[in-house]
């Protein structure tokens, strides 16, 4: 019903748009001319019946009234949009009006022009209104002048003449004002119409642009819908594979659960081992600390021994110097003993020469020789003893030197050992820290593994649910595939409509 009403309104609008304004104005003006001239002819025919007018006057009036009507209809039927038709109507009626106003005895005849002035306002032509109005005003003035000239008492008709002239001038002025206002209104309406048309054109351009974009978008949507359809098909196939593979996944989850429990047992063993390692590392750290203390004490003792060895070496050096002096003394004693023996020998020789007198001296010389011999033997023994002592002292010096050298090396080794123990202590501290971290990691690993066990159990339950719902999901995916196919069809139709709209634009 609404479509029929819209079609009827559309047809009506098309008919109105096809009409011509000048044709409508010509038609109304011709009809108005016909009506006015017919009424005038009828009125003057009644005057003939009343014997107030002659037949010749009536015929002349009817001819002047009906000739413009006939000509106007002929021209209108030939071309209803004829522009000269309005001038034919104005000139023809003005001739009739001139004849009537100068021949009529009634003062109201001047009003006959008013009706036609109102009719020609339809043309919205100020020149035409001014032409006909000027003729009417001029004829009214001329008729008034003639009337004043023929009047017996001009003062009695002056007021009537003034009213006729003023009324005619005002009517023409008002009609010109109305025409001007009407033209101004048309210009305003035209300006508004142009603005609306520009807006409509801009809107049309935007609609065409949007239509183009919509066409492109619809084409892209069609491509994506095709991809979506293919994706849904693949989803259906995948869900079928999921439906067949969920049972295997459940079995794999169960196997993974057993392996995870086994890992949990190993993690527990590692956790225990980490605790034992931590305890051993702590004991090792304590032992290393104790050994470092002992090394420090040994360094102190080594320093003391080194000091004592150096003092003994100094004493032995002094003793060695003393033995050297003793050797010098023994050499002197040996020399003295040799000289004494030589003197004793010389004394014995001299005692032998002296005879009895030198016998006592010989005994003394013998004793001195014996004493010198003993001195020499004692000296030799002392020298031998000094040599033995010197050899022993040299041996002691060499031993002490080696002891001092060994003490220095031992001190150096003790220092290096102390440094090694310090490094070992630092490494043991690092190992202890890492052992603690290992213990924490192992604890976290144990907790995480327990969570994994719980998660695997949850996954096992979810897998069973997935297995239960896989077939339902497959059915829904197939239904979605059908829906996507329907949407794809609608998108294709929408794309065709958008292309058609773009082509029409």
C-alpha cells in the first residue's frame, strides 16, 4: 500500500516538474480574459434589452471584447508557452477598456481594468504591470479631464475624479509592490533552492564516495568471508581430527602423569642429596676455616724458626771467625814450639860442647825439647780438633743455611697454602650459597612438579570433557560453515547493490 502511495506521489511530482510556469500563467490569464469579456458582453447585452444602448454600440462592444479572447485562445492552443500572448491579452483588453471608459456613462467603469491588473500579476512582470497600469491611469485621467470639461458643475465631480485617479494610482503601485515582493520571494526561494541543491549535490557526492568505499569494503568483506568460509571448513576438519585425537591425548596425559610422578620421586631424591651436599659443604667450610687458622699459626712458627735460624747462623759466623783466630794462634804456638825445639837442639849441642858444665843446661834443654815436642803434639791435636770443629761448624752453617732456605720456602708455601685456603674458603662459601640456592630451586621444582601433577590431572579431566564435547563442537562448526555460506551470499548481493548504486551515481 505504501509503495503504491509513493509511486502516486512520485508521478505527481514528475507531472508538476514537467509543467511550465508561463503556460500556467497564460492559461489562467486567457480564462480570466474570457470570463471578464464574457461578463462585460453579457452586461451590455442586458443594456440592449433594457433599451439603454443601441445595437451598434452593443455589437461594437462585443466585438472588442471577444476578438482578444479568440486571438488569445488561438495563440494559446498553438503554443501554450507563448511569451507574446501576455502582450496580446494586455493590448486587447486595454483597447476594450479604452472604448468602455470613454463611452460609458457610469463612473465605475474604470474598475474593469483592476481585475485584469490582478490577473497579469501572475506573470510577475513589472514592465507589463507598469504598461497596463500606465495606460489605465492615463485613460482615467483623460476621462476625468473630459468629464470635468463637460460637467455643468465641475466641483460636484471633482471628489469622485480624485478618488478614481488616486485609487488607480494606489492599485498600480500596490500591484508593482506585490510583483516586486513576489520576485524577491522567488529570488530568496531560488537562493535557498540553489543552496539546498548544492547541499544535495555535496550529499550525493559524499553518498557516491561512501558508495564507492562501501563497494570496496564489501568486496574486501566478500574476500574475507570467503577466507572465513575456508577457515571454518578447516576448523571443521580440525575439530574432526581433534575429536579423533582427544582419546590419544588423554592416554598421553596419563602417561605423562606417571612420568611426572616418577620425576617427583627423583626430585625428592635430589632434594635429599642437596640437603646432604649442603651439610657436607658446611662441614668442609668449617674444616677449611680451621685449617686456615692452623696455617696462620704455622706461618707464625715458621717465622720464629726462621728468626732463630738466622740468629744461630749469625752466632756460627762469629764462632767461625773465632776458630779462624784459634787457627792463627795454633799456628803461632806451632811456630813457637818449632823455634823452641830448635833452641833446645842448639842448647843440647852447646851443652855437649860445654861438657860437665853444660850437663844441667843439657837436662833443661832436653826438658825444653820434650816440652816443645809435647806442645807440638798438643798443638797438632788442637789443630785437628779445630779443623774438626771448623768442619762441623761448616756443616752446621750449611745445614742452617739449608734450614733457613727451607724455612723461607716453607714460609712461602705456607703463605700460598693460606691463600689457597682463603680461595677454598671463598669457593666453599660460593658453593654453600649455590647449594642453598640449589636447595631452594629443588624445593621450587618439587612444588612446581606437584603443581604440574595437579595441572596434568586437571588437563586429563579437561581432555575428557573435550572428548565429550568434540562431536558437539564439530556439529556447531558445520552449522557455522552453513551460516558463513549464507552470509557470503548476502555479501555478494550487497556488493552488487553497491556497484549498481555507484553506477547510477
